[in-house]
C-alpha cells in the first residue's frame, strides 16, 4: 500500500511539477546564483543589474494581470506548458548575448512568459493540495526539486574559476536550455487539468480585457481582511528582498568578502541541501501547530542573521550565516505559502495569484525566492542598483529592516484561519 501511495504521488500533478521543476533547477542553479556577475562580464554595472531587473519587472505586470484570468478561463495546464516552452527557447538569447543590453531583452521576455505562466503555476500547485496536508505538500515542493540542482552551483563555480565567468556561464545557459525544454515537455505530456471542464471557457481577446477587469473587482471584493494583511506584508518583504538579494553574490565575491566563485557555489549548494533537509519537518510543524508561529519565527530571526552576513569578512562566517538564512527562508516559505492558500477561495486562486504577482506581494517569505518581477520589486531593484555602487552594505541593511518591519506587522495583525479553504 505504501509503495502504491508513492507511485501515485509521482504520477500526480504535484509529482510531475516537482520532477519538471527539478529539471529546471538542474540548469537554473548554474545561472541564477551568478546572474549579477554575468551582467558585469557583459559590460554592465551595478546600476545596470538593478535597471535590467526593474525594466523586466514592469514587462511582467500586464501578462501577470491577464495570466490569472487566462489560468481560470483556459485552464492551468495549457498556460503552464505553453509558457514553459517559450521560457525554454528564450534561454538561447542568454547563450548568445554579446552585451548586457541583450540580457535586458532576454530578461524582459522571461518576465512576459513567466508573468503569463505564474498564476496558472500557483493555482495548479494550490489545487494539488488539501487543507489537511497543505503545508506538507509545500514542504515537499520546497525539498524535492532542489535535489536536481544540488551540485550545480558548486560545479559551475569550479568551472568559472578555471575558464572564466563569461565562458562558463554560456555553457551553463546551454545546459539550462536542454533541462528546461525537457521540463516543459514533461508538463505538456503528463499534467492533468485541475479546473473543471464546465469552468473552462473559450473567449475572445476583447472579452478577456472586459471580463478580467470585471472579475478582478469581484476577486478583490471576496478577499478576506487577513488576506489583505498578508498581501501588505508580502509587498514589504518583496521590496526589501528586491533591494539587496541581487547583490549578495557581488558583495560576497568581488566587493566585500572576496570569496571565489566556487566558494559561492559551495555556499549555495550547502544552502539547498539544508533547505531540503528542514523543509519537510518545518511543514509538519506548520500543519500541526499553525502557520503563523513558523512565519513569525522566520521573519524575526532573518534580519539578525542577515546582519551577521553583512559583517562577514571570510568564507566560513559567510557560509554559516547564509546557510542559517536558508534555513529560516525554508521555514517561512512553507508556512507562508500554506497560509496564503488557507485564505484563498478556490475559484479565485488564479486571479488572487495574479493580483499578488502584479503588485508585488510575494506569497513565499523567503529572501531567496523574491527579488523582482513586480511593481514593488521594480522599485526595490532600482533603489538597490542606484545605491549599491556608492554603498555596498546599504541595500542589505534595507533588506534587513524591511523584513523586520514585516515581522512586527505579522505579530500584531495576522491570525490563524478559523476554517481553512479547501
């Protein structure tokens, strides 16, 4: 019976999502931790890092806005696999980019395709959980996909030390293209639609515009007060993460701590490993004792540990503080995502996800999973990029302060739901 349960899990939507996202992580974890360095290698500056992130954030707004309606109108699966294929092929621009301006184009296209996909992604994932096992499901989601990319940052870091950042990153993006294409293919072939057939409608472009505006008004009307509080917290958290998260790699390697690319890769590998280890136990605790406690512990401790990272001046303390940040991020992420879904009516989840995506209210209180793609994220990116060139530490201080304020608001205003949405 236990073997049958495991078999059914891997054939379920949650299992397919975990495997396909794991394939994406295989190549993605070779590029994401070093993205800012790639911009610098192609002639950009710290300002350009923030500028690219901010511009691409604005490009994601309209797609995310309509993506929620499309997810609820056409179905989650179709939006998932079609946008996943486009994201995979867009990786070719990163491979061939001759200057940082091409990264602006590629990142903007990523935002458009990702903005259209994300509401369907979130809704399909939420539909694959139940009220009883929601935090555990998100714990599995946080623990299993990173296994595929566990050694990726360290492996590419070693290659960067040997042949240089630019050439190594081009190889990394080639690997990302192959792995993401396979992930998109799996989603097209094996995902099952979760939206009831009678709820899937064929609509015209004009009706999408009209109905989207109308339906978002209805969605805003039914969102409970606690959800609005969480949205406000998510916006503040996103602003802080957007000011500093992109510059952690340059702060650690080129500018302040002066560790090597392979050492930064090792830090990221270790962080993923501990995240996988602690996510499931944290999820079980959140299901048993409530989401709020876990969220608040994470939010209150993260700024303190982040200050330790800021004052690090060698590999070992940077390693320890960053791993601690990852543990706290895993704790906050599994609990906050479950808490958001607890307050989200099932029939409005696609549009709620789109609404939070557009304004910049992250549903995952984990600094490693935030940092742009929204209105608030764009502002944070520009602020961080503008001040980093003059003060390496200030964007990280802003991140710590914003997360600390988020914790205070949560402690004062958030309540556990009396009845969780199914």
